[in-house]
C-alpha cells in the first residue's frame, strides 16, 4: 500500500481503483477518471475532525482535534499564494462541528470538546472574516455534534448528529434564521444518524449516508427535504454506504467524499446530480480519509487535514484539491 502521508502530487493526476467492498486500494499514477487531484501546501500542523469553509476566494479550516482535545484554531489558506495564515481563535476548542457561510461570515454549529465524541455542546459562534473577530449566537435547543449543516434560502439547517458523550444519535432538525437570531424546529430526519453529508441543491436539502451508532452501522440512505412542504422524501441511495464524510455543493452536484470503516478508510468521491436524479463517480481522493471537510471555490473543491486511517490514526496536515472536469 502506498504511503499517502506526503506524496508530491502537485499538478499530478492521481487515481485509485476501488475494490468490491468499497474500500480504497492503490492504483498507478495517471489513472484516468472524472476530474483530477493535486496536492497544495500543507497546514501548519496536522489535526483532524475539522470543518472547512470558503469566503472571498479563500479557504478556512475551522476547529479540529489534536491529541484527543479539541482546539480553537482557524487557519486561512490563500490559493493565489499557496500560503497559510493563523487567525483569531474560536471562543472555545471544538471538533466534529458544522459550519455554514453567510456573506462574509462563517457560523459554527455544535461540536465536541474532545475524543472520543466527548462533551457535545449546543454552542453557535460566528466569525467575521473582515474584522477577524468572533461573536456568540443563540444556541441550539440541546447539545449535539457531528451534525449535518447547510445553508438553504439564507437560513442555516442543522440536521441529525450525536448527543452528549457518544450516547445516542438524533433526528433533530433545527433552522437558524439570521433575521431573527433564533432557532426553530422543522420536520425531523427520517432516520436518526450522524457523521453524514448535508448538501443544499436546487432548493432542497440532501441528507446522505452517515451512521446510526458506530462506523459499522454505515448507511446509504439519501433523504431529501423540501422546505416548501416541511417534509422528507427518499432519493437514490449513496452508491457506497459510508460515514465520517466530507461534503459540498460543487457546480450543482452534491459531492460526498471519504469516510471510515475500520480497519480502512474510503477514498470514494461520488456526486449526486439532482437534474438527472442519479449518482456519478468522480476521481477518488489520493488516499482514503475521514474527519475532514470540504469547501468549494469555482471548479475547485478543497479537502484539508483529517485522518488517513480510522479513528485518530494517521492524522494529516495535507491540503488536496479536486478540480471538476
């Protein structure tokens, strides 16, 4: 097996063959697939269970875990100069948090204070990119982390997640309205789970994959939320059932990346096209990983930090970039 800890992949197209089990296996460089991957300058230090956001043409890596404890770090990556800059720390260290971007701000939702899935919080914070400052917003009704978060019609949806100290997954669906500064409840997720993808596409939310208890309880379920009727329906299942996902809307596609199933991680990069109501396979990531996030600028999707092995194994400082075909 190749060691992906520091492959010099800048400008190189990398592919992976996927085994019948859906777990990543290595393949020669140059394997053709839909889109391409490149390696960029790594983070200042490795960490996992982060989230990513893109604002004003720059990428932000928010929160995460180092050595079992959540950290308040936020780092800014500038693609133009391929460089990193540390910013004002979060009010508290959090990992497994959700994020949403509204204008020039990044809102964090929930999170754990440490490993493993320890001390979920209901906290909600907002970072202003222009002023490099944080403020506290109204909390969710109850603590939860590894929650799916997405922006739809200018409002932040927080769906599913896990309660305090790794005890249970929830189907809770709350919506934050920036105009009122308050949370309200909406129709709950059909299946309680966490570590899933939540992507807004064409006016609807897509809750994809995840787990009901542990990584072995991974699901392929795809639930579609319509805000006009406050109801969920079923969509085509995720081709490779998995959890511990990174996710983003890339040019109208709901892209779902990575995941874990001990003793391996997933390299899959699969995309749902709402216009055709079908999934497509994109170029796999260079090495399986989980505990990371994704952010999009134009045709480029950025994935940073995370773990190359299940749990907190192989924590990485990598920044890899997928360019859509």
